[in-house]
């Protein structure tokens, strides 16, 4: 079902529904965290990312860029440097109003991220994510297909579809591409 026209409209949608405390998972340079925090109706955002390369080395330049980008939001912004799973464990179930997932893009990681973070969102809250697509060239998709040929065909879109179906949520999509997806928690 088509909803808002662009993911940058999420903060206004969330604030209008009284959803004012949330997390972005998979932040990288902080561009979308900045968009979320720029909305005056958002009270607190936890920006969760490992900020490490595939060998586990810290991406210092990227961390500093993100920190600089989000510093102007003061106490409304908190950077949390850890894996997605570790980040989710820091929150009680139902503690967040919304979560936006844009971390790893392979099927298993997306299922794990949604499985860890969805319980952290209260009933009436929003679980959302980026890159609802199986199209286009993706280094992540190519690496997954090469390493795990049976998993490579199950991409990000399929992970979201499987989760939505198993919990009988109504799936909404943004109009921009790649689509973002979102559900309202029951």
C-alpha cells in the first residue's frame, strides 16, 4: 500500500502521531538521522551503528562526520556505537515509539534486525526501513549471492515480506525509490 511520498516525511508523520522517541539502525554518515532530528517534534533519536569495516576496524572519519552532523541537536541525539543486535538489547520492549532500519541488506541480517528491534516499539508505534527492493545493483547482494548462493535470491524485500506476513501487519511503502517500508505495530 502506498503511503507517504518520500522517506524524509517520516519525522512529520511520526510526530503527528505522537511518536517522538526512536532509533535509526544503520546510520553511517548520519544523513537520515539529521533529517529525523531536524523535525522539531522529535524529542530523542538514538543513532545506532557499529561504524566498523568488514574487518572490525573503526571507521574513524565516518564516526567524526556523523558526530559533527548530529552535534547541533544536543541531548536530543545520542550516537550508540555497537552492532544492531547489541543496540536492541539496550532497550526494554515497548520503550521506543519508532525504529528505522537501514543496516545490513541481506535476508538473514534484515530478519534478525527486524526481529530484535520490532519488540522495542510500543503498540501504535512504527517499524520502518529502507531499500525495499530486489532490483538494482548492490555490492551487498552480490557478496551474499557469491558466498551463499541459496540466500542470495532471498533479498531485503523478501525478508520484510516474510516478517509482515508472519505477524499479519499491513505493509506501507513510500513513493520514492528505493522504497522505504513501514508498519504500524499492533
